C-alpha cells in the first residue's frame, strides 16, 4: 500500500508538471504570436487540445490507481479469510465431547455451527459457535464454569471474524456423513447430528458490490477426526 501511495504521489507530480508545461507553452505562444502574426485563436486552440490530452491522461492514471487499490484490498481480504478458515478448521477438526459429557456437536444450521473443542490447551473444553450475524461471520466462545460444570450462554465472548459476507442463499455450513466422496450432496434437514462426519464451509465476501472485481468465494472441508467411524 505504501508503494501504491508513493506511485500515486509521483503521478500527481507528473500531471502537475504537465499542466505547468502547458501554461508555459501558452505564454511562449503568446509571445511568438506577436513576433510571427500567429493568431491568438490558434494559440488558444492548441492549448485547449493539450489540456484535453492532459485531462485524458489524468483520468486514465486515476482509474488505474483506483483499480490497483481495489485489487490490493481484495487480496488482503482473501488472505484474512484464508487465515480465518484455517483457524476454524483446526478447532472443528479437534472437536471433542464437552466437559459435561455432551456430544461433540451441539447445534447445526446453514448459517451457524456449535461444537465443543479444547481451543486454549486447558483441562476444560470450550463451547465454540461460528455464526452469521447480518453480514458478519462471528465467533462465540463459552468457557466451562461452576460446580457442577455448565456452559452459561450469558458468559459467551463474541468476536468478529469476517465482514461483508454475502452468502445469501448459499449455506455457510454444509454437512456430510461417511458416504461423502467429493461429489455427494449434503445431508438434508432434519439432520441426525450423530451422522455428521465432515463439514464444508463456504464464505462469500464482497467488500464493494457496486464495483468490480466480483465477490470472493472461499471454501474448505473439515473432517472431524474424533468422530470417524470408517477407519
């Protein structure tokens, strides 16, 4: 981004020098007009044409910079989404029964997934919830506490992960059983949670729907290793 700004400033300097050159040429033409009889209308026409050329160059440079900035931002967003999906995959892959003995998967939906996993390397497992709230992918974590141990929803800590999510009708979470071979259709609702062995996560992000390029779509598949029964 620093290089882009430096390049932008350089282009502004170039355009400024160009217009100063045009103005200087105009003064020279006026002087030359008195020496040669060159009409002022011809001189003004020349300056007008040069100005149009300068404006065209400026517009082109601005469009190039704008597109470069958009592409750069999209690349940064894509990297952030990939990091998020990697972290999600690691936690889901290591899902375990809760510290109360509950099944590893707590709740499922197309826009949310709740499970238990040890995400802080402490004795008690955490309840982890990934969900869509408006256009934001969020993460909620509830630590086990109390005697007897419980997972109190009031203690949920929520953080934003990915903004500008535009999945619309596309499920963020799709669920598969042991029959999944890469082309199998996801399980249909109502789903028996105990059948789930693999989860597909799809995130579609569009930072600026009114501008190109198109939305970014990233997908990953996570096999829940502690639930495997096809060994």
